[in-house]
C-alpha cells in the first residue's frame, strides 16, 4: 500500500517535471476557488532560485508564507526596487475589498497587489496553484519553472468562509488540526470553527476546573457501528484526551499565520453531559452521569442556577485568553427541556424573570452569557435554536436546520451564517455506492454542495446583507481517524470554497469537476485522503409514451461509458453507451467509465424491476420535502429500490410529520395481485415506519388496513395477496406520530421514509 502510494507519487513527479531544457513547463491555470476574473496572457515568467521577492512590513504573513513555501529556493526578500525577475508585493489602496488582490504575471515580474496582507496571502494561494504540485512537498530537483503569464483580479463573495470540526466525538492530533487549517488557507477559507465540548468529551484544558480534563475528557467506551443498528454494541475501550492550553496557543498562532480565525465553541446549555459528569452540581438533579458513549441528544443539561453561570463565565474567561476571535460560539442546539421542567431552581428562575416557559429560559440563558461576553468585547454565535424563545440582542445565528433560521434571523436584522444540513453537513454520505464507508446518514453529493446559494431567496437585498457566509460542518461520530475526516471533507470542501469565494455568475459544475480532477494531483502530493466519485455513473429511468428507458451519465468530461445487460462486468469489448437503453424486461445494468482504454472507478450496477406501475402516473398529497425529495414522486414507481441501509439516496422520499396519501394511476383497469412497499426505521434520525397502511382501489372495496409489525427492524415489507381489477391504487399512510420519551427527538413528529411501490 505504502509502496504503491510512493510509486504513484514518483510517477506523478515524473509527469509534472516533463521538462524542456531542464525547465518545468507552465501548468494550465485551474485555480480552486475560481477567481473573479482571469485573463491568460502571452508568454511565461521563468521562476528560479535567482528570483527575488520584493516586499515590505505590510505583507509580513504573505511574504513569510511564500518564502517558506518555496524554501528550497532560498529566495531573498528585500525592500529594494528591483524590477526584473521579481515577485513584488505592492500595497494598493484602490483595491477596496480587504481580502481582494490582483495577481499580474508578466515575463519580467509577478506583481501581487492588495490593500492588506490578507489579500496578498490569497494572491499567494493562487500563485501556488500556478506552480507544479510537486512544490507542495519541496525537494524540487528542477531549477526552473515556467509560470503562465496572466492577470487575475479577485475578491471573495462572502466574508465568512468556514469549516467546522467536532473533536468531541473523536479527537485528532494537533498535527492534523494544523493540516486542516492549511487546507482551509489553501482554499481561501478564513474561519475554523472548533467544536471543543460535547457530551462524549470535553477537549479544552481549563485550569480552574481540572476535572474537565481528568474526567470529562474521557469516556469508558464507544458505540460500535451505526446508532440505528440494534442491539447497540460498545467497544469496551476507554477513549479520550484534550488539547492543553499551550497546544491551543500554538494552533491559534499557526492559524493566524494563515489568515484563519479560530472560533471556539463551548456548548451550552445542552451537549454538556461530559462537563456534568465531571461536576454533577452543574446539572439540575446533581445526579452522577457518565461521559456519553454514543452520539445523540441527552437530557443532562446545565441548570440555570447562578452557580452554573459562574462556572460558564470562568470557563469563558480562559477561552477568551486563548482565542482572540471576535466571536465565541456558545452552541445552543438540541437542549431538551425535560430537566428544567422538573427543577425547582429552573422553575423559580422562570418565575423571577417573568419568563413564559422553558424556551424563554433558554433565551434567558443565552442572553445572559451573551451579555457577559459582550462586556468583554466579544460577540456570540449560536445554532439556530437560539431563535426559540427570543434571540439574544447581538447574536449571530448559524442556520443548520435548513434555511429558515437564517431567514428569520436576517429579517430580525441579525447576522447569519448558513450551514444547512441539506448542503453543508459533510458527515452525510456523498455517494449512493453501497460500499461507501459508514456515515451518519443523509446524502450530500458534491454537486449539491456546489449548488448552494447562501442567500435565501426569501430575503430582500437589504436583508441579504446580514448573510455573512457559509460553513461546512464535520461531526465526527463516524470519523474515528483523520483519514476518515479527510475522506468526508474532500472534495466537498472544494465545492464549498467556490460557493463562498467565487462569483455565482462564474459557477459551472462541469468546469468545476474538471478542475477537481486536476486538483487530485495536489491532494495526492499533500497526502490528503480525498473521496473520488468523479467516475461514478448516475442512472435514471425515464418513460416516453408507454416505453421505458434507462439513461446514464458521468460527471467527468471526455470519458466513455461501457455497459452490459447480462450481469457481466463491463470490459473494453462491452457496448459503448450513447443513448437511453430501452427496458423491456427485468434487467441488471452494469456500467463503467473508461478512458484511454482504462477502466476508472468502480462498476455501477442497477437492477430494474419492470413491474406494473413503472412509468405510470403518481401523485402525493403532500409537497416533497426539500431535504429528502428522492427523485420525486416518480421515483416511487421507477423500478428501482432504494438502499437497504440508507434513506438519503435518490429512491427514498422523506416526509416530516405528515399523513400521506399516494395515488398511482395505472392508465387503465389492471389486474393487481400484489403491492409491496417498505419504510425506513432509523430512530436515531427520528425516522419511524408508520403503524399502519391502508390500500384503496377504484372499486369501493376497502382492503383491511395492514398493521405493520416488527417496527424495530430497519425495513418493513407489506404484501397484499388479493387480486383486484383497478385503475387507481391509493395508499393512505398516517405518520407514526409523536416520538416517544426516551428516544432521540422525543416530543417531535416522526419522519416517514418510503421507497419503491411495487405493483404486480
Ligand atoms: C447540530 O448539528 N446539532 C448543530
Ligand atoms: Zn435546573
């Protein structure tokens, strides 16, 4: 394995160093994120160890970064006025955006102009991508590099360009945290949201409260496999650790030298079970709880008594010492109010403060902490639950449960950051391939991330000004190693970097994909474990009049698809796919992407079950949910079953709390012998199979409702064995109802997920 990697790196270096006269040829500019404007000019700048850097005090960070990046060349930096063979940093007050820059490469000089060091830093990041990937790790054996002459004018769309990392569920080395920050900087992202406290582990040393690192930083064991797998099994291994204040100081400095601000998150009042395990008096009941051993939402939350606020203020004092960021994230999400309801002190607080209920108590909690942080010159960010019961006066809202939090907050003239689960949760699956490594659920392919518009349509131009930007969230329940984090983050972070940096008018997914393909070489050299789904095939059943066809495509350009219909593996001899394949029978299509006589990626395999409803008309009485629309109502009768283990793919349709009525029009009276469908049961994700389904036909001959049993199983099959002559089939599917106490999402309405309705 290691050898193979070395070998491919060696080959890569041989290719990139394919040189003329001992000079490395200029790379074709394929910068990510795409600059605002880029004009390719005639000629090349020849970079060598003779090249000098001309800079000054204003560009300390960017100059240092460049000289360190090119340390093999021992470039001299001076303030001297040399014009030939130089990389010049020029202060340009006319560039209005403080993160903007121009990069002007001529045969004689490379001019980096910016108003600020940060702008110049981003020019350096662009220049970096105009040099061969091999320079990422130094050891350049060649002496001269050609760089394409061009002019770039660039600036970001949004001022908040963030990535989050949860180190509570799993912990990562300080070296990895630096590698993560390096990646952010390379992609012109400027904020690292460091999620430092969780139910499963407290990760920041607080000198005043040593039990936070002695007790709260360690859990006895960890859930094995997926939360929804029954019975839940645990590994029996103690797990934990934390970052010392010295380590944190070093990381903050490291990030600062890359123009990355670290926003620490200290969760409250929920997700605080680890802290309560260390100091039970912080909770309402005082009972001893354990540091949590699995993900989810827990009822042990901070009590609203004064003693808790004293603790929180002490913790935040030390946090503010370590992190100079304007913003401190105070969490605020997923705090069940169960304990508060039965706590004398919390109820007294509600009464004394004239609050209406526990939601207003949460608002009081957050506002009180905000007031404290504001008094120290800091601002708070909270997850969108901080809207419930009233927003703290100066809070910035991080909208994660879709876009509504952002809309509501912006309309109230509060700043917002978009992190909707539908587009920004990098803990979701990124491919429908069943072999994908375990993830929490959902489905967030690269294209969906790329499609994000952080400004919700519902906002006026004036309100849109409150949108600071967007962020990718990386919750690590299912990411025990840094390699897994990289797999989940790359390449989706590349898409997000364009969402937050590039001009939406320049957005073009196909063009982006070709640049991602090129970027793989850089990620290889950087030893970043990215996911590659560019050579996957996407298929779709389409109907034309009464005929059924199967269409396929792959995102990367200039490749061919070969396929078989007999279940065999596609080879160089298999048919080339040009046009939709007619489907006249039950069939398994296997297809692969080929390029230069070589098979790329994995074989795609799709079973199509041509039952009586395929290609017919279908209606659902409820609008599709924007987060789980599957491939629309037709996806329920396209002959394709959804994944057995996942609900976020193109085949499953999700509905939140709604009673469904689905009608299939078979076009004419048809003999129906059986109907089969299934529901997903993923109780950790609030998904419950309905308790019953009713079937209705044209004839007023109601079949007794089918009661679903075994609801602990993931899948429920219903079979109907009574022949009916009918044109219409209606399924009435009442929602499961309110999620019971003790379960994730208790008190909320359950989700219903349904896939193929098979009519025979
Ligand atoms: C969140 O995902 N609980 C903010
Ligand atoms: Zn209490």
